[in-house]
């Protein structure tokens, strides 16, 4: 017999599977087909907590970001279902993890830096530490493709460091001096763990990476940026 917690987690997982970024409405009948048992108390609890709401007597709507459902399910379910997130949900998931670790985040920043036009998926900053994430919503990727991606990312991040004054003015930051770390985050663990001293990690490894950055920073690539010495 399932415990109340197990039933709740199964309901959350079922709701996640029945919805998408573009369609957050699901039917009670479809939930019943998946559950094969009494789930009413678990569903009522989720309604009470504001996770879902009733549309009518046949349909319900997810009222929180779908990635919140994923987080509620726990680490093992995150690994199992991360590939079910859309591209934008995947980026928001990375941003969420960074915020949980005390970073402020920016998404989709575009900046022209000399002859380089850069678009940065996610930029996280905490104090003088800045992490520039290239998010790759791919289930698999070859080593040669990863190497190309990392090389381009390094060039963009170096250009960002060289144009730090322009960037901080554009996004209204007051970080005058920063250590900027390029990072590649993929859906699932890639074959290459680093290239050019740039870490390549799976999304579920991000919390551990952020927690251990202090001990890792002497062995990974970063760029120093000083606002007062850089031109506009």
C-alpha cells in the first residue's frame, strides 16, 4: 500500500506528464487512468496549496511553473523528467537552481562587443562572482560539437569581460570588479566533463558545482573584469 507521500508524488508526476509549457490544463479522467487508485486526498492537498486549481468538474489547471512540479518530485525524478522540459523551461530551471544557491540571474542578454554579437542564455552573479551559462537542451551531443560550442562560448565570455563597463551599464549592475566563469549546462551528463578548462555539466549537477565553486576555481577558466579600467 502506498503512503500518503508516495501518492502525492505520483499525482505530481502524473500532472507533470499530462501538461506542457503551452497547455497547463488536464482532465480528471486522464489523471484517473494513470493513478489506478485513490488519489483524491493528495489532489485536494495540491489544490489547497495552490499548485493546481479547478476549471470545472472535469478539468483542472496547473497554477505554478511546471518546473516547480519537477522540483517537488525530488532529485531522482528531476533526472528522469528533465528532458520533458521545453527549451525556455530548461533555462528557467537553471535560473531557479542558481537563485536557490544565492545568485541573482539574468536571461537572454544581448550585447554587441566589437565584432562579436553575443547572446547569453543565463548570467548568474553573487558578489564579484559571475557565471555565464550556455544552456544546451539536447539529450545527446558529440564531443566535436561540444568543443565548438565551448570555443564560441569562451570567445563570448572573454568579450563580455573586455566590455564589462558597457555590459554593467546596459543591465544596470554596480559590480565594478568581477571574476567571470564560462559554464556549459546540458540536459544529461555529457561524455566530456570539460574542454579548455570550461566545465561541462548536466543540469542536476549544477547545485553541487555551485556549492563547490570555491574549491574548483583554481582549476577552471575564468576572466577578470574591472569596470574602471575598461573602455565604453
